[in-house]
């Protein structure tokens, strides 16, 4: 069950960082605003890693619980969304390891140009391609998969991805390059 907003709402002009600092100072409404502001994106990111919607909802809920617990230690050194995404990605990887399966990227859900309607042959070919892309993404190492998801599906910069992964921008560039080579080779084989 999602945390429900209680009390007066913070002004929408507050940045995420300001809301997090207000939350650390005891302002429950500020934290509720953060949840409301980021709930859909966090759930969507989790859904790209885990197979079941229930698992994505659980990851999102746990991410906000961990965020709330860490509010006193939060320092606005980086973008708030980067801080939050790092929590989500770590939870997804942790869940997938517990379940002894790799994180799944839901390419069909993430790609708005996926099969919707049209000629039956085209729909079948698109679904086949989506399945192949999804399987190829699942076989990437965790950090490469995270870099691809954050870059391609979340539109994050190399700097933001580097902060989430705890590495340099050059390392992100190399991860994405290797991931592209791997994905291209795997898709060419099919």
C-alpha cells in the first residue's frame, strides 16, 4: 500500500532536494510530495527490471521506505533523482539475485513504438524482435543493463548514470559501447 499524503501540500516550486531536506527536518508533507512526484517513474523503472508488476510495486514501495529511513543522512551533493534511482536499481538487482534470476527489462512496455495494431505479420515480427531484445538485455551484465535502461529508457545523462553506478562518465561510455556491441551481435545471430 502506498504512503498516502497527509496534511498541507508543499508548493510545487520546491525542488526535490529542498523537499528531501524539509523531510529530514520533520516535514511529512514534503516527503509525501516526493512520493507523489516520483512514484510513477520509480515503478516504471522497477518494472523494466523485474518480471511481475507486483514485484515492481514492491520494489518501488521499498525504495520509498529506504528513502524515508535515510532522509536524515541525505546530502544534496547530486540530483535527488539520481540518489533515488540508485536505491531502485540496487533493490532490483538484490531482488533478482534473491530469486536466482536475472533482472528483466520489459522492452515492449518501455518502447512506445511497440506492437499496437496493424498487419498481423508486422505485429508478429515486432513481438519477436521485442522478445529477442528483451532476452539480449537480460543477458547483459548488471551494470551494462542498468546503463542501457537509464540511458535509453529513462533518458539519463552519462553523468547521472555514472552517479547511479558509482563510476566515471568514461566508464559509462565504455559500458554502453560494449552493451551495443553485444546486443548488436546477439540480434544479428537471430
